[in-house]
C-alpha cells in the first residue's frame, strides 16, 4: 500500500434534486475523493477552508486516516456551491458559486506529502495543478481532472499538464468540448495525443470509456434505481480508481487500469444513492465486493 | 433454423447528418430489420409500397432470401421520411413525414407466413400489431417496438400488445416517456410489469439495457469513431436479436437473450457506419464474428 495525494476543492454545497434538498452539506472534489480513496489507502489532502469549517467535518476525514496537514485554514468563508439537478440527473445546473477562500488558494505541500506515490490533481486551475506537480518528488502515477472553465480559458496550460500526467479523468461533455467533436471515441484519442498513457471518460449513468495502449475498455454503470444526488460521482470514481491502484501498488498496466476503472465505477454507483457524502461515508469493503459480484453478473454472458 | 416474420414500414428516406447527405434512399423499419436478420435466417416481410418502388429495391431483399409475398404494392407513393441529425447523433429530427400508401396499410399475412415462429412487430400502430398477432398460428417468440406517437395517442392499446409479446424492444427516450420516469432502471421494470418476459432498452451509442427474469444485462455499444448515419440502428439491433434467436432456434432463456442482445448490438454498430443500408447490405458472417471478438476485448477484464 502506498500513499495518495489529492489536491482539490473543499466546499459546502446546497443541492436540490428531484429527490429532495440538502443545505450546506460537506462537498468539494477533495472531500469526495478522500472519503472514497481512504477505503483503500492512506490519503493526504491539500486544500483550503475558511474559519467557518466545522470541527466535525475535519473529524470525518481524520477518522478515516486521511491526513489534513496540507489542508490550510484561513480567515474567511469556505467555498460554497449551490446547484440543482432537474429530470436529467446527468447534468448539474449551477445556481451560485461563492469561491470565497478558494479564490486565492495556493497549494503548498507539507514535507510529509512530497513522497506520495499516487497523485490526483482534481479539477482546479491547471496552473495550480502544475504547481503541485513541481512539489512532489517522484510520483509513481499521476492523474488529473478538469472542467469546462479551464478548457475555455486555459486550454494551453491544461494541455501542458496533460503531457505530464499518466491519466486524464474527464466528463464526457468536457472531453467532447476539449476535442471539438461530439464523437467520444475521437475525443478520447485526441486527449490521449497530448501525452497521458490513459484517458478515462466518465459517462454518468452510462459508465465509462477508457483508452490506453491503443485499446478501449468500455463498460456501463451499475444499474441504480434510486439516484438521489449525482454530485461527487466523478470525484469518487477517481477515488476508487486511485484507491485501487495505491492499495495494490503493483506495476500499472492495462489490466490494473481496467480494475481501477471498475472500482471507480462501483464506488460512484454508491455515491449517487444519497445526498453528498451520506452514502459513501458508510461504505465498507464488503459492500464494494458485494456490488462487484452483482456488477459482474450484469455485464457477463457466455458466448453461445 | 426457423422463419422470421416482420411487419413494419418500407420507405424512402432523405437524410442529412454532419457527415453528409443521402437523398431518397431505401429505408423503413421492415427493410432495416430484414437486411440484418436475413444474415441469420429466412425472413418474411409484411408491408406496403407504392407504384414508385424500384425494382432494384425489391431485388435487394429477394437476393437475400427474404420473402416479399406479403409486401403489398398499391397505387400511390411509397412512405417517405425526411430527417436530419445535428451534432448529437443520438436524436433524429424529423423534417417531413409523407405517409402516402402507408397511411391505409392493412397488414394481411399470406398463408405461407402464418407458421413463422419468430415475429417482430416493428414500430407501427399497435392496433395493426394486434391484427398481425391474430393471424400467426403458434409463434414461438414475439417482440414489438414502438414510438412516442403511439405512447401519446394509443397507450392502452400498446399496453395490451405488450401483454401478448415475449419481448419489448424500445428506445431509451421512449421507455422513459412510457413509464413517466427519467430513471431507465425504473422504466424498464415498469414496462416489464405489463407482461413481456424481457425488455430491451436501446441506448444508441451507449448500448443497451435488458431486463428479464428479475435480472439486468447491460453493455455499451461497440466504440465507433465514424458514425455516418444512425438511421435504422434500432431496427437492425432488432434484426440481429431476432436473427440470432431464429438461427439457433433453441429454448429461449436468459443466456440466449443475452447473446441475442450482443448480436443486435454488433449489427447496429455496423449500421451507423454508412448511410441507410449501405454498410449492412455488405455484411457477412466473418465481419460479425470479427467485431464480436473485438467487442469482447473492449468489455472484458480479469478481476485482480
């Protein structure tokens, strides 16, 4: 087992979906990722919170053996996102974004983080992603996520970071936007052309498409009939993905990348079953294995 | 091997997609289905065409051992559909529908068709679907497709036919519309509650979801980077599905239904690579097997 470093947002979210509402709940990519990946390995978080950040919210991660040494607490309010989902649960509609202390976030790695072997650069400014990469000494496997904003305003910088990571994990809509094509097969190859050895396109309820070593690996999501809140599904996918790789900590190859995708997919299928972190903070290993067995039967057939 | 009966539309289509245009090409659900399923078994077509229907278009099906005894030719023009696809190739935009001779279509089965064992009721008025069902003697396996129009204006009749068939094959958007929910897992169960032993939801580039005997079977489409024209993908999915069942002609169970879905999925992946029937009319068995092998590698992993 090896340590994972994540840098991303730590936030409070207010979310409304056809299934209900949740006000001011814990969120942010770094939190979603950490809760998921801490099921597999030790996690080191780099982020920033304001002085309104609740003690119980620090405690949730500490209790899961997540290091918060790199979580800066500064004067001001914590990042707050307000969003809603309408019938189409695949798309979040942002109602308000208050960056607050996140606006001037300057990621600094504590000495103890610098030897982390697995590094996930969640969706933040690509310049900050680069800054984090410059501070880690000899990572074994690095991944990034991004969003439409950075594709819009910092595409060249984003391409530069893509050239320095092992894997890009990206939403399907953003992959298409980045590549300028609605065809996901073309888009994934275009992203791969910038250097990462693997690209994983996250397709929400349709699962994922991975491309690596000239091969595709494509599978659907586990069928869930009670989708309560899709927020964080992508970040917990990344959490399961990196968690799996760090836990096994063997040579990364096509087969381990495939298994990493499966774990991401399984964890994400739990995430959407509750608001915020409510479902995945209760996840244990037997639940992951149980769903894996069911998942295998959902996607398996004997060729007759 | 056993004979397949299909009833559906026979049409000329004018289609425009981001990849180009095709004017007045052969189309219609019965044609798409027949070209696909004739790769597997003998097919009997029930439909109607006008006096403008070209000899070469009859000949295409005859050359594939498709019986056209039940294809009525009447005075007037053949059904004509004009449509386009924009960037989102998952959705056809209808520009014009000229029903022409199809408006008064009254399906009558020649005596030689009445013992067909596999029956596919393509997307036509559910009253006509019932009328066809009343004429077949002892079918072994019957399926239907439908569309938003019939869900809108003849839902009760449609439910009645669903109760008389073995499988419902339906687009994802229409499944959601029928069931009044955006959750496909819920929608597929709702449709199954009307009686069919299996329901297959066709998800375009995302593949399919099948539900039967309380179990799900879900897989993605084969990744295609040159989607030229999605028209007919759903009908050729049905063609591969029924073709497989008729060719093997053994007991229909979960495993054979799964294999039928795979064949549907493979054939549909070829359909979208060309305008109209251009790609699938050249399909041979080695192409199906070749893609099946590639498909297996795209969806397979060894659990580590």
